[in-house]
C-alpha cells in the first residue's frame, strides 16, 4: 500500500507497467477491496486502473467493505463485470434487493459460488435468476432466506444440476416434496443443510440418502419430524457421510446413531454415557473416573 501510494503517476513508474498483464493480476489482487476503493481517489489514472480491476474481478465479498455498503456503490462496483466466479453478499439484508442483485446475476454466467445468507429483502425471482444464469453453480447459501419457496427451488434443481453444496437453513417454506425434487435432480450433492425447518421429515431424509451417494455433510438441526428410520436409511445408502447434525431432533435416538458412530461419522449428539456424565458433573460438581473408550 505504501509502495503504491509513493509511486504517483508523475513519476512514471507504477502506472507505466502493463495494466492487464501486470498490475491487475499480480499486484492489485493482493490488496483488500477497501484499500482499492481508496486508491481510486488518488487520480483519474488510478480511478481508471481500479475500474479495470473491478471489471476483471473474479471474486467479490461484501464483508471486505462492510455491511453498510451503499446500494449505488454496489451497483457501480460490479456494473462492468461479466467474469465473476464467486459472489458473497451474506447479511446484506439492510440494502440488497432484487433490483441490485438481478443485473449482476444476469451478466455473470460463470458464477460457481454464491453466498446470500441472511439477505431477507430478496424474493423468489432472485433464485430463479440464479438458476437461469448460472448453469455451473457448485455452492449456494440461502440460509435464513425465508422467501425461498418450492417453485424457485424447483427451478434451481432443473438448471443447476452440478450443485455440490446447498445451505437451506431456516428456509421455512420448504417441505419434503421440494427437498425430494432438489436431490433427485442434483445427485452430486456433498453438503446439505436443512437446519431449523420443522416441515422437513423422514420422507426428505430418505430421498436424500437414496439420491446422493456422494453426501458427506448433512445438517438436520431442529428438524423435529426426522426419526430413527430415516437415519438408518442414511447410514445404509451414504457410505461417504462424514458428519451429521441432529441436535434437537428429539425423535432420533442412539439406536440409529450408533451405526454411524461406529463408522466414525462426526455427530453433534454425545453418546448416552457421556451425556450422563456431563449431567452428573453439573449436579455434583465432578464426574467419577470412568473409561470412556468402553
């Protein structure tokens, strides 16, 4: 940063280097976005350089600027970019709407990772736009986006069949039928979160198990309708499963979890013996010595 600020245009050094071949791919890419935005105020030449960088930027993360980025600034930053591969706009609920997002999605067909966690002012049209414009999408987070409905999710499933990770935490409109359709079309899924959704039950979990043999991570936290039978199906059909979250799933017992536990699957529910020791420690202030390897 100090080096770039010291090399002013009048000295004929920094800006004399090839912009597209040297400055953009090898120097500017190492600077935080916030500093680049400050740099463009140095001179008109620097402003042109930063605009060139923004037009060729592959990854945009709003957290590098902060959640209070003005709408007009966001639109201006990405108005010329058609090569984005990663877009992270998590927790931009205060300002991000379809009006700002849709043009960015519509002109960037190479996106393979999109993060929209907590963007509550968007609508189902945003997900439809993503499905139609981003055929190579691999990872998508829609956590706490309650506007996601079954029709928009079907559009995603129909057009983005290369999906490997989807976060649908607290997308409370979704029911078993929508989840079943998604996994039938997107059988490459390796990570799926359906946490905090009381409408998801055994039908969805069993379909996930049968359609997604590559599944490694599944989050069912707070899915109260999930029971033991579907967990057993999951153990049978998903040999690559590495972690399963079932905390607050009160109908899931150790009788089904023990199968996964014996395979080394990471579970967020402690085995009964360990839970009993924790409770005992809370009551009497200490836990008796016992071999937990038994």
